[in-house]
C-alpha cells in the first residue's frame, strides 16, 4: 500500500465521541478521535515519552477552543489540530505526527 492511499478504519457511527480508537494505517499505529462536534483527528498511537502505543486511550479535552489529548501514561498534553505538545510535564516538548482523516460514504478514512 502506498503512502498516498487511504485506509478504511471503521464506520463513523462506531466512533464514540471523546474516545479514541487504535488503527493500523499503512503499517503505522494511529489513534483516531471523534469529538462531540463530529470533528475527526488522527495522530500517532505511540506516546513519545513512554514509548508505549497508548494514545488512543488518552483523555480527550480542550484548552479553550483547542481540542487536546492527554497521555494516559505521564500526562503530557497535545493539541489535536497541530500535534504540538502543550504541556510536556517537565520534559522537552515532542510533537505528535498527525494524519489526514476524512469521512466518505459513512466510513472513516485515514491517510499516512
């Protein structure tokens, strides 16, 4: 599969708002999130601080209007729209890789 192809993750109605799901996209583990306003985001599943593939189990929240994900491991916080680390919890900030995500015919598609 080429890096420009889309991978079907699941039907959009299966994504519970404010909860993440893991997916394998072009050989890469990805965390996909649906917000209460139906916006979708996809970021790397690997927590850069712990090395564990756990970000789909993180806490979805916000800082003002900015949607965020907080690691379930060491509680670093990232901006879901940019991947920027907003709170590195005393460590050097490390951004998350983001992935394109869309809905087509009711299916969530992610591109690496």
